[in-house]
C-alpha cells in the first residue's frame, strides 16, 4: 500500500515542492527591471529628487515578437508532437508543463550565471530568453516523446536548463560569438542532448510497439502546429536583434522558410516510389529553413542567399527523414520519435557552419560601422587609434580587435563546445534515468500511450475497436433504427422470441 501511495504522490509532491523553491529563490534573487518599476521620488524641503530616470518601456518594442515566440512554444511545439495516435494528451499537455517549468527555472539559472550569483533584474528580454531555453528542452522532449514518464521529463528539464545556460554563457559571453536565432545554442543543443538520452534508454520493445504511428486526424493536428511554427519563425530568429539587423533577420527567415517549403514538397514527392507526398516530411522538413538560417539570419546574406539556405535545409531534412532516421534506428540504436535530428540537429549544424563562413567575409565595406555592433568582439580595443575614430561615429563598447577570420574560428569553436556539452550531458542524464527506477520508465504497452498518465474519454476507447467489432456495432444500430420484428399477429417479438444468433448478438453488444 505504501508503494502505491508513493507512486501516486511523487509527481504532484515534486511539482509543489519545486514551485515553493522557485518562490523562495525568486524572492531572494529576482526583482523588476527599472523600466518595469515606478519612478521613485525623494522629497526634500524645497525640492524633489528622482532616484532614477525612467527608462524606455521595452514592452512596446519586444512584446509583439515575444507573443509570437510564446505561441510557438505552447501551440507550435505542442501540436506538432500530436501526431502519435495514442499520445496526444501527453504531447500537448506535458509540452505545456515542461515549458511552464522551464520559464521559471531558466530565469533563475540564467540570471544567476550571468550575474555571478548576485541579485538580478528581469524584463521582457528575460522572458524571451527563457522561452528560448524552453525551446531547447521541448526539442529534447521531441526525441524522447512517448518513451519517458512525466517524472523523468521533469528531471531532464531541471538538469538540461543548467547545462544549457552554462553552454550559452560560454558561447555568448566568454567566446563572444553570434547566434541570433539560437541555431547552435538552442536547436543543436536540444536535439543532440535528446538523442544522447534516447540512445542510453534504448529498448527493443520500442521498435515492436504498434502505437507509435499516426492516424488521419492526429496528423491534421500536427500540421496545425507546423503552420503556427512556420508563420512565427521570423519572430523567433529576429526577436533579440536590433535596428537594421532585426529587419534583415525577418526578411532572411521569411524567404528561407518559403524556399524550404517548396523544395520539401518537391523532394518528398521525388523520393517516393509513387510520387506522393509524405506528411512526415511536410510536418517537419518545411521548418528546417528557419533553423538553418538562424545563426546568419541578421547577417548580410542577401535574399537570394536565404533562398539557397532554405533550399539546402529542405533537401538535408527530407533526405534525413527518408534515409538517415532508419539508419540511426537500425544501426546505432537511436530512436528519434519526432525526428529532431532532421529538423533541428543537422540544420542547426549547417547553420553554425554557414554562420562561420558568412562571418569570415564580414568587413566595414559591407556593414559600415555597424560591423562592431553586429560582431562586438571585432570592435577595436580601447587603446587603439581605431577606437578613438569609432567613438565619433557610433556608440559601442571596446572589443577584442578580432579579425573576421578569428571571429569565424570562434564561431566553429562554439559549435563544437555546444555539441560536446549536449552529447556528454545527454549521456549522463540518460544513465541517471536508467538507473533511477523510481522515476517510472515506461515499458511494453506503456510506450506511446496516454492512459497510464491521463483520464481517457470513452469515445477514444471505442475509436480503437477492431474493424470487425465496429461493423457489428454498426449493424446493431442499423437494426435498432429499423422497424421491430413482429409476429404473425403484428405484435413485436420479445427477446425470448429472437433466434439464438440474434440473442447472442444483442447480449455481446450490451457487454
């Protein structure tokens, strides 16, 4: 009896305790940014002193794009993963729980890392970066979809956010690389972290499950998620860019997605023996252009460059779903439920490489003085004559005086570190999940199945009946709607007057 109660209470108690910890930590470390605080006035005898000048309200600039990103996290990712015929509640429901948990935890961990353990302020850009962190965990969830318990995913979330924030700090602060769309730090990290966990948790029973596939209506829900992500991806890639760079990021992502969509349809038809489209490709590979252009989205790649990147991403992702995913599953024992390697992993690596190539050609003739705002580490150091000249043209912070080639090398180093963090961290978490049996690792019929974790409506159960039973029910309903059987005198027959077959038929249906 005690073990039953422990099984029942461990998740709700875990979540309640975790939320209490968040409340305590927020009270100690987190406060409003100045732009979200009232302007304080200290009154003297004959004058008033303003404690701080009111900063510009950032909500007007950032909130519209934040809402786009927020919709991507909760509707886009949630519905995209609803293709599994028996796992829809978990796909959208756990997606919501994980994202809500990430928002709070990443605010704390990211703030503490960037401010070295001191109290820090939050504003709307904090909300954006927290959503980006949740995207990484949701990508990981996609690789593990249907193969982990809610309790296991809560553990994955807590550890992954810590590693994600540490890796991001190394890349953005210490190495000073650029990745405006998060292709390296979000997509590559989340994908390979999840794939590493999936490899450790590999179980041959997963391959034997008959519940992994989709049905017509579940694929329709997944397409809704695809369309939300496809429409709002320009906001994801441009939300944290500024001025002309933000405009470029919107344009480049917009055209990369358009080209990616067209080429995905073409390749999907081309690789099918009957020339038909595969809904798996359309749901996923059409989005790969947004990932592949993420690192270079705010750079001067020109619209035709965005079209090329989107087209290559479509080719890579669709080929991945057709040929690479089966290879990973059969040869490397890596089961990737949502194909995150094709949508997020490979296109993100492609994005990192393209970003480094584009950076290697960056110069003042192309970017003007905004070169040093675009790539802060390329700004001259404070002791150089170039720094004195720069101060007269724009506001900027002293940099490291890197050349374009040096900056490109740092971009590649950051990509390598990200992949290392993701793979090693994922292997560690996978071993932890495999060792801790009390976290509730699914097995057998519990793979890709909602019923162990959710109340399932009766209509769902009836929809899973065999075709023979469904036909029997249809015939009975048809008989019940027809005139009742009458005897010679015109009186309806009682149950006792029915044939053996008819009685058996009626009783089986009632049962």
